[in-house]
C-alpha cells in the first residue's frame, strides 16, 4: 500500500496526504506504475482538490477598517495632544522651518552669517511658523535683494 501511495503521488504530482483511495481490492494488488496508472484512469485513486487560503480573516479586518467610519477633524476626541503628540508637532514644525531656511540659503537669499543665527533660533523654538521666519528676516533685513 505504501508503494502504491508513493507511485500515485508521483504520477499525480501531489503530496501523499492529498491522495484519495476508493475502496477496492485492486489497490492492494497493484505493483507497477502501469497498474497505478490504470487505477487512476478508473478513478479508484484520485487527487483531492487543493486547499486555498481562507479570506475570512481578511474580510474581518476589512470590516473593522470600514467600521472606523468617519475619522475626520470633527470626529477627533481626547486632549489636544492625544492624537498627535507634542514631540511629533515639534518635529514637523522644525523640519519645515529648516527646509525653508536651507532653500533660501541655496538660492542665495540670505546675508552672510544669517543662516547659522536663524538656524539656532529655530533650534531654540523662537519661530512659530515659516511665515514668522520670513517676517523676522524682513524686519531684521537679513534677506539679500
């Protein structure tokens, strides 16, 4: 029987756990590959269909995402820094300010020495926004014409 199972799995190109044997005395009598081929032709030996991967968990996950519903500004709950921590706000602000400063320096719109001074002021949290930096530079006349 183990020989028949091995030959059948080889012929059908499936693992031996996917083989299906219909009750028949011919199975025990089969010795050669031709005997096993004949049993396959008579549908005494068959390959079970492949098992796929269930989409069940994926459907549940999708339903959960849909159930979250409105996640816009009006639906936010909790304290001011519950959704976006202070540190993340700081990082975003500093990065945009430094990017503006670099852009202006590369374009040659800053006077000598202004870059490092303003950079350190950004680091110290002096500026509220990009607009505040531009206002400061205009007031102190640190922008080159």
